């Protein structure tokens, strides 16, 4: 199954962007939780903010820019396996082998294989799923919910979306397993507006 490798790269952080330190601190404060969601409309700098955070984080991570084709569970798994294996070689090999099998296992079996293989990663590892709003296939949502039902101690998940992912978020909130950045957090403060204005004024004009 062909993989577009450029979808596994986080966005380039331009030197002219302001560093959202307060948001980076907030994401770091929630790193112990198995899931973080960054939710806001287009243009709020969600992906760039997460990219800045990753640049300052000691955590290993993989990044997947989702598209509508990832509503096919096998395509989603292909990108996930390729992304994880690129950072932690030799992992998710059973998932990769399964993609070429004549008979694909049931959803529950796939979940169990994935969770067990992720659990074999013996260091903290962050999986970032960008543009999750493209996903409307319940099979993919169920896969994520199954993973979050009994979260790994090492594997963290960060979801970037224009609206709340249809996951079992209430349960995660109840057990303090969810970190959130939302539109109100991503809005520029007065100080950030001033900093951005100053950067724009000193930037050379082409």
C-alpha cells in the first residue's frame, strides 16, 4: 500500500513565527495523560503550536497528517505502522504483515495486536494525529477508543482537529486522562499580538 512520506513530517516552523511558550507549558503539564486534544477552527495555529512543542520536547514522536483516505482502516494502519517504524525501527511489524494478509482479522483482534505492539515500545512515545476532523469512519474511532480504554504507560496520543473527535472523552475527563487546548487558549494574547507585530515590522520585504 503506497505511503506518501511527506505526510509523516510535522509542519515546518518558520523563524518568523512567535513561540507560544504558554501553550507549550500547558502541553508539557499534561504530558502524563494518555490523550491531548488541540481543537479549534482553521487558522488558529494548531499544528504549528504542536510542532513548536515537539521541537522543545525530549519525547520521541511520530506525526501523521491524516486525509480522507485514512477513513479506510487499512490505509490508517498503514500510515500508523510506517510512522512508528520510522522512529522506532522494528515495531508494529505484525500490523504491517497483517496488511498483506489474505484474510484480515476482526476489529477486536486488530485492536489487541496494535495495543500489544505499541506496549512493546519501552520508552515514552507520542503519536500525533493531525487533521483528525477528516475521520468519519467508526472503525478508526473504535480503534482509538480501545487503545484509550486501557492506556499504556509509555504511549501518548495527541489529536489535532477542527472539532471534538467523536471519542469517549467524558470518561477520559472523569479519570483525568485528557489534556485540552481549545480556541480560547489558542487565541493570541495582547503580548503575543505585540510580539507578532514587531516580527512583521523587522522582517525584510522581498
